[in-house]
C-alpha cells in the first residue's frame, strides 16, 4: 500500500484518535453531524471542522437503556459511543430530520448528553424535488446559519459561505476523479481503496483531505493498473461507515467499481453552483437536488438511473445491496429497485446488514457464490 | 404452515377478542361493517372517488368532496381482528417485505398483490382512485404509500407536516391541542417557515383532491363539516374528561373500540349521534359511580398501538381488579390538563414521552403499559425513554410488552401473561401509596 493510501486508511480505522490529535494540534473546533443532507458548508464557514457521526462495529450496551433492538444498529452504535464518551471531542452537533430514527438522535443527544452545548435540529423536507421544498429548506439553512452564529458570537458572512463552498466543491471534484480511476478494466485502484478515500473525507477536514487526494492522484494517474481483471460490481448500501463490505466483496474475487452510498458517490457527486450569487440559495438547491437517500420522495427513479448508469459506465455486472436491518426507507424501496435493475440484465444480491456484528462467514459465502455467478 | 396450524392460530385469535362494557360501544362492529359495505365506494358509476388514506390526514376536505376514504392502517386491524392475517403477510414477504417491517404495510401490500380479493375481511378496501398520506406520526408511511402508488398505479399525495422538537434542552411543555394529536408539534416559533410549509402542504392537498375529482372544493361545505368535526372532537374530549373519575366510567377496552367514527368519519351526523349518546352513557355511569370493575384497585395508561388480534389482553387487567383507563396513541386529550396536586418537573423529552407522563398524572394512574411493536420505529423509538422518564420523574413503574400489532405469530401468550402478573403486583403496591390523590 502506498504511503498516502495508508494515511486515508489510518483515518478510517482510527477515526476518533485521529481527529482528537488533529484537534489538539490544529486548535480547530469539531462539529459532528449525521447523514448526507446537512449543509456542512455552513459549519465550515462558522470555523468548525464537520465530521460525520458514525457507528462502526461492535456491541451495544450503554445505549440499550434508551434504544430497543428494533432501531437500526447504526443509530444504536452511534449513541452507544456517545454515551461512552467517544464523541466528547465534539464542539457542536447538528442532526437533520432524515428518518424517524435519526430524528430521535436529536432528542437523545439534546436531553441525555451533557455536551456539547450546541445541539441543532435541522428539519428536512421529504419532497425534496418540489418547488415548495425550496422555501422551507432555505429557511432551515438560514436558521442553522443564524443559530450557529449566535452560539459562536460571530456572524457567518456570505463570503465565508462562498469560501466553504469552494473548499467542498474542490473536494467533490477530486473524489470524482478518484472514483473514475475504476473506469478502466482492470481498475487503477480497488473499490476498498476508493471507498477509503471517500469515507475518510467525511471524517477529517476537507482542506487537508484534498491535499492528500491530490498526492494520490499524482501517484496513480497515467500509470498502468497493478490489478488483474475480475468480475465488477456496484454496492448499494444504507449507512456504510467502514471498509468491511468492500473488503469482503474484493476478497471474494470481484472489484467494487461503483456505489450508491451516503458516504460514497451520493455524498460527493453533486456540486454546489458557484455562479449563484446567494450562497444560501445555491446550498439549498444542491442539498435538495442531490442524489437522494431513499428516505426522500420520488427517490426511486434517480437512484435507479444512478445505479444503472454507473453499472453501464463502469461495466458492473451486478449490484450488491447491503441494507441494515430495520432501515425502513431502504427496505421499502428495495423490491422495486431490484426488480427494475434485474429487468436491465443486472444481477443482484441482498445482504442484511448489522453493525453490532462483523461481516460473518455466511455473508462472505454468499458474496463468493454471487461473484462466481458473475464470472460465468 | 399446515392448514391445521392455521386453523388453530385463527381460533386463538378469536379467543383473544376484547370485551366491551358499555352499551353504546356495542354498536361499533356494525358501524365498521356498514362503512366497508358502502355501495358507492364499489360502484364506479356512483361518481364517488375512493382514497386510501393514512391516519392523521384531515378527513374533512375529502368528506366535502364526496371522496370515500379507507385507511390501510385501520384495514390492517380489521384483517387482524376478523380474518386471517397470514394470507397477506405471507404474500408481502414473498414480494420482499421482511418481517422487521411495519405489519400494517405488509398486510396492505399482500392484499394488493393478491389482487384486492373480494373474499378479504369485510370485502376488503375498494380499489382506490388516489392515495393520500401525511408525514405526521411516522416517516415509514411515506415509503409505504409510494410503494402502493407504484403497485396500484394511482396518484399519491404526501402531505408534509414538519414536526419540531421543543427549543433547547428543556423538557417539552405541550398544549391541549398537541395532546389531541398524540403530542405532535407542528412547526415552531423560531422556524416560521416550517409552519408555513405545513400550510402549503394543506393547500396542496386540496388542490390534489380537486385535480383527481375534477371539480372545485366546496369551501362552504368544508366549513360546515369542520364545524361538525370540531363538535365531535369536543364531545370526545368531554368523554375523556369523565374518564378521569374514580372509578373510571369507561376504560380503554371500550375506547379503542369506539374510536372508529371519530377517527374516520368525524364530520358526520352518525359520529355526532354516536358520541352524544356515548357521552350520556359515560356521564351517567360517572354520576352513579359505576366502574369497569366492582372495586377499582389500580389504574393504568396504555401507550402505543394495542395488539389488535388480542384486545382481550386489556380485559385481563380487569380480572385482577385493575383498569386500563386511557391510551395515548389515539388522542387521550381531556378538556383540562394538569393535576393540582402533582405537577411533574418536566413533561419529558418530546411530545410522545410527555403525553404518557401527563396521562399518568391527569388520570391518576399507577403504572403504564408500553406496547412495543418491533416492526414500528416511529412510535416505539420513544418507549424506553418513556419508561426512564416515568421512573425518574414520577416513580411510576411501566411494563414493555412486545408483539407485532397485526401478526399473531409474534405473540408469546405464556410469557406475556407471567410478565403482566408480576407487573400487577408492583402496581398494586404503588396504588396503595398513590401520591397524587392527596
């Protein structure tokens, strides 16, 4: 593994230690947020480093007092870690209304966690693609800006927002380039590596991350692939915050060449329009019109178009769905999405996800069987 | 499952039917049957459109437009109490809806995939011309309604209602109005755009009805229906006010049964007549101090959806001289709130928790039954927090009872009964030292 790739992986594997040290060295404040619908640029413009709150894998003990087992393991793990003090480095928390369970994260954080002082609830419409949604989303982006400014005791200017947008767009462009390295056959880098770059981008400051990505691109672009040809797949997942599934798929003998994941393509594919003079408006539009989470209304067709388009462009023969148990938004959409993709000749595999356990033997065997099927 | 096992399951379901105590509430079964038998809904030449509609969507605009509404959640309860839920649950599972998903949604999806069969309980819901749902109560329904829209190929309207938590870290104070809507707070003062958005969505709902029905809304009629519905609401609140009395003149076994006209046909003369008579009966019982059991030893709140295939469970407490006095999922609002002798420190962390805390105090209860349906996230994500808050703020014990609301195979009778028996012992002790009566 090259040096820069090992840095991305270090951030992913030791995310909390890494950000703690970074905070101590840089003196920057850290803001935690959930999901990919929160306009992080506002937090960045307020001088905070936004990092995604993630669950990782492991037991849930402390959070069992607050959340039953019918709540998705991602949320239970996140809150369990919060209760265990893992997130005590956060100076602010912002939680959007993406689904019932993430909404509950706000209640629990606001009422059961002593820190941080700033805990903000961001209401997000479901009908993201409608005209009416723009007015309410504009209001919420403005409210986030003003409540954070009042907490910080300093105004968040339009210029600061525009700068933040530029920082984030740069990151988006670079992450796209990394993902595009898998267009060739064989790909220039593995799916696990590409996803490690994307996932680490939500766990560390964008400016530093982009520097690293530029280094990586310099090393890889224009070079021949060190990898061998293999069957190629796309991964569609609900919350995916570690490398386990990508690793399992590739150890089983396939390459992951594309994804529909909120810490992957869905996070960075869409840019904010920098030609729009009002940064609040451009942020509002971007976060409403982005590649949708299935929680949004009318998200089936854009997700289908994205997955099919990616599969065609990157020559993937199958789609692996990794859906966390109890994730209603994904589970309700899955039968229709699967059906449509199969009608287009793609093969699909459904895996039930659970962050309280590792990727077990049974899952690995099913991936192996699927990969073998793709080879025939 | 073999035919024999299936028969046994159905028989067991029948044994678990609830017993109603009041005279007026005995009429409900026929009212529900008549509602499903409406010819106009099944005869396309009648000119009446049919909507499948989610609970908490305002019914009055549909009534004003002559739209006949059916409620997939309510139909789930019909299938669970009157028929064979497995037929549809199995079909949904074959389609890809797993057992961890909403039981109501699985029943309806199975019913659709079976082709809306006429031999379904009560003849089934007539084929809809439109689907309407709101984001209030839960987000899952958004996906469920979209799925039904795809399967039935009919237009869907999703009415968004921004539910906002209270400002800051303090406990929520909730108004009587919020209590009536199960603690849901729409919009917030510091976020007026969310309140405005709810208004836009209501206007969008009216426009959607006008488009599907191809006629304008009769606003004069709508105002009249709204007035009638408000009167029915007021009567229902008065009934709930009487239920505070000790002994309670009406418990939840009757209340769950009697909610149909209020929830599904609120602005109609039938609902008005039904609740007017029910109020008279409850009032008379209250004045004559006629309780549900001869000697009321303990009082309970029910939080969450009951297990519809086993409404007899609520009567079980009566065998032990206790009563489930009030429930919080279907609007337990009384006209006055608060108790002069015991104000909780805070009303819990959000509307849903607060509604249980408040019901315990207002209705002089000694404990709470928190139903826990693992397939439902929205209502049950709060239950542990409700349990914690009841104990922290009031020292009130509660019991989490786990089962799906419509899938009897998830119900473990022996285990449930032994847990209930143990809980009753705790509650009886608590009742002896009931503090808020002093």
